[in-house]
C-alpha cells in the first residue's frame, strides 16, 4: 500500500459530539483541548484519572468498558485505551460510520493524527511529520516550538490583513510610562502599522544620515527606542515624521 502524506484540516468541533474511549494520561491531555474548542465530550472508560474525574461537570462520563454503539453521532473519536483489541474495535466502528479516529497505540491504524499544536495571539500552529518517513512526534514538537518562538520574538511576521480597529501605540526604550510596549512588541507592530511617526529626543540627524539606517532596524540609542522604515519608502514617510 502506498504511504501518502496527511491532508491538514482545521476541525470546528464546537457543539459537536466527540467520544474519547479511555481514561488514562492520553485522554487527560486530549480532553481539555477538546473542551477548549467547544466540543461536547463523552469519555468512556471503567477507570479515569482524578483530573478527568474532576471534569465531571463539563463532560459526559460513562464509567464502563467500551460497547458497540458508543460512537453513535460522534464527529471525532479518540481511541486511547491500553488494550489494543479495544482500540481496534473502536477504530473499526468509527471507520464503519465514516468518523475520523485517532489511535494512541498505533498511528498507522488510525484515520487521523493529532498534530503538535501551539497558539500565539490569534494564530494556531499545528505541525505533522509526513507519513512517508515514518511518524516522528518529537520532531513535530520541535518544529512547532521553533515557529512559536519566531512569532513571539518577531523573527516570523504574522501581519493581520483584515480590517482592524484604528489606534495609536507609543514605543519607548527609556524611563517613562510603564505601559509603553517592549522592543519585541514593537517588532510585531512594525508588521501591522500603516504609518510610523518618529520622535527622537536626543541628537537630531540629517536626512542623508537617516536614510543610511538599516532596514526595519529596532535599536536603542541614548535610552530612546528608534523605529525606522525601509529606506526606499523614507522620502515618502519623512514628510509625516519628525525626529
């Protein structure tokens, strides 16, 4: 059988039934993330961890072994028991009713995989390795962490292109209002702003000297944070700017 890569998709599970068969540590990790996206979660397991038991008001807890028919009406299923035979029965029922099923014991027998997920601002990062080379969850987690780090420190820009509320943000690098944003936040703003207005309270610079400042450079001079634009747009921007 040909080994194909996975097809990525974002599931909108709010208000939809999700069944988790198993009540151990895998289920304990998955259930809160499902609740966070609004899923109606049913956990089927004779025993559950204290953490899952503590979610009794937020989930439907069926404390018994899996039975045929438990997946009726489910949009998504997770087979997370420590019994391979039970997981096989769960995945077979899910397959029969065309419901995607994740398996904790054998990803090659599953119809869906759980990616390494992280969130920053309004961006969700989900990473899956390709099946062709075999599953490598640690590599997926590493790539996810690198992407998130890039988003947080500004190395990866994530500008918003939809309509946004107009506003003004002050940026400062020295003593002053504690609400002034940090340099890292300034990098993110640099990717979203339509116009920068500059005010440098230290030594004034000539136009020719300003135009030599490096592209999109953020640097601190004499305690004042200077935010500069691309050189090619300087002649247009300087008319609305002051130092």
